[in-house]
C-alpha cells in the first residue's frame, strides 16, 4: 500500500524547497522565466513555421505577419506560466507563513495557468485544455491506482476508444453541421461517402436532363477519343520496342483489368459509394495504411535526424522495424472493417441509417488491439464528451459554460504540476521531460526533502523517476 498523507503543513523556507540554488526569490523566479522564454520561443517558432510550410503554398506577407504574431503570443503564454508558477509559490508562503499540501504546487499552478491562458488566443484555449485534460485524466487514474482506490482494467483504453468512436461516428453520420476539426479527421478515416453532408449535397440529375446531355456530348467524346487513340497508338508502338517498358505495360494492363473487375462487382442500392463494395472497402483500407506508414516513417526520421547525420547506416534499422507497421495496420484495419460492417448492415436491413455507425465503430475498434495508445483513446473520449455537451447546449438540455475551457485547463495543469512535485511517479514520462526542458531542470532541482513530511515518500520516488527517464536533478544556475 502506498504511504498516506500524514501531515498537511510543512515548515520550510523558499530556499529549502523552491530554489535551493538561490537565496533570492526574485532572482530564482527571473531565472526560471528567462529560460522558459527562450525554450518557449524555440518550441513555438518550430511548430508554427512547420505548420506554415505544410500548407503547400508560398506564404504571403500577411501569413508571415500572422505567424510571427502567433509565435510571440504563444511564447508569452507558456513563459508566463513558468514565471508566475515560481512567483505564486513564494508569494503564498510569505502570506500564509508556511507550505501546505495545496500550496506547494496545486494552487500556485492553478493561478499561474489562469494568468497565462488569458494571454493566449481564444481560438487555442479549447485545444490547450483538451491536451492537458487528456494527460491529467491519465495522471488522476494513476494516482487512484497507486492509492489502491481502483484497479487497472485490462484493455481499458480499447473500451474507451470503442465507445468514444461510436459516439463520434454517429454524429459524423447524422449531423450536417460539423464545426469541430475531429470530423475532418473522421472524413479521412472512414471516407466522404459516410458523411451525411455528402449524401445531401450529391447532385441529383433527372433522367430527362441526363438523356439530353448524353446525346449532345457523345459526338464530342467520339472526336476526342479518336484523336487521343491516334496519339496513344504512336506512344505504344515506341514503348513496345523496349523490353522493360513492354513488361511494365503488361503489368499495368493486368492491374487495370483487376481494378475494373473489382469495381464491377455488386453493391447494394442503398450504398452511397459509386463502385462495388469490395472496391470501396479495399481502397479505404489501403489508403489509410499508406497514410499511416508514411506518417510513422516521417516522424521516425525527423526525430532521428541527428543520429542519421552521424551514422547513415541507422536508416535501415529505423525504417525496417516491425513496430512501424502497428499504426498503419490499425488505421487501415479500422477503415476497412468500418466500411465492411456498414455495407453488410445496409445489405442486411435494405437501407442506410446513421445508427449503423454505432455497431460499425464498435467492431472496427477491434483493430485498436494492434495499437492500444492511451493518448489516442483519451483524446477521442474528451472529443466525444465535448461534442455531446455542445449538442446538449444546442438543444437547450444543458447550460453553456463559457469559461469552462479555461477552468478545465487551469485545473488539469494544476493536477499535472502537483503530480510533478509531490507524486512524480504518477506523471507521464513524456510530460515530465517536457517540464524538465521548459524549466531548464529546475522542476527536478526543487528539493523534495521538506515534502517527505507529507508521508508520500516524494524524494525517493523522484530518484526513481530521474533514473527511469534518464534525467538528473544536478544543475548549476547563475541565478
């Protein structure tokens, strides 16, 4: 059983706990703020410029101006959070006279998060609250498990993912107005034919107009076809003289015939896709598999670029790894199984319905066994809850809470900082490393010895976390 909280207050100075490397609270706070300012600028300049380049077009002067403004505003947001965190800890100790289990991290983090989120753009606040609430949910569950309040559920992340995706895909199939970005992701994942908006916007051409247009256009098509055939025959005669191109040409013809045969297979009259069900299922699955493989390899190469510059031979070991296939198989499997189940349901009941998305999503989520990522499952869970709440607000069933994203962000960040200071063993390793980078290691250098009076064995668990994450608490600071 983990140690229980044995004391609420501890008597310690700011130097004993917050900044053992510096006597002055002001100097220590300024040092943390300056380092966070540099690191925040580096992070956000990289993120925003990559986003700008991924648009695939030459940025205009206005685009560059907006990007620079966004970088400065986000940098101010993140650096303010770090600067005021240290400031509020020391200020609360001076006001209250000592530290307690709430003021060592939770309350100062809540206040610093509120001061910082006000500086950030309103459009980014829901995204930030969703990100930190995702990690905070996992952290709270780990804290409950560590205390023995709950037990881990085997494959719990798969159950969360399946139920959340069934909600999201039901709304994707039923609601025409989709403002959230998650629906654009679902459109890529399951295809445009499952979108209710696509079904309603399909052009409805009457038989009379189609007959009249076909008679007038048939002559133009025949003329164009004859001229194109003459050009193609000349190119084909040249290609056939080369053995390699001749073999390639035959392979392309076989591939074309195979695709045409698959397209010509049967489909149900209620299916919205243009070709056969087999073609619809295979194309979706292969497309998502390709997307997943490309994204996985791109991320691997980007993060290993430094090692590849020094040792190019590592490229083969990085690319040809079995782990690289988990994400592509999951994405391709989910898309294929969802489409297969949807087509089977349409054939079984004889009609299409948005409610088919629920069993189709549940069955397709079996592919998540291959890639059971807790971050992905919690992300779709929070998205499903957000959309359910927004739908309730639109229907007048629940009230609209305008400041809720800000409160959620502050509360979630406070939970994460509390775990980083008091219970570091319950914090996700990736977030711990992020705090190490943004604080210049100060989050680890803060002395946990006074906090051992709470009875949670904080200093002992800190050393375990440092060893596990390959980080250290030994730093030398000039201020």
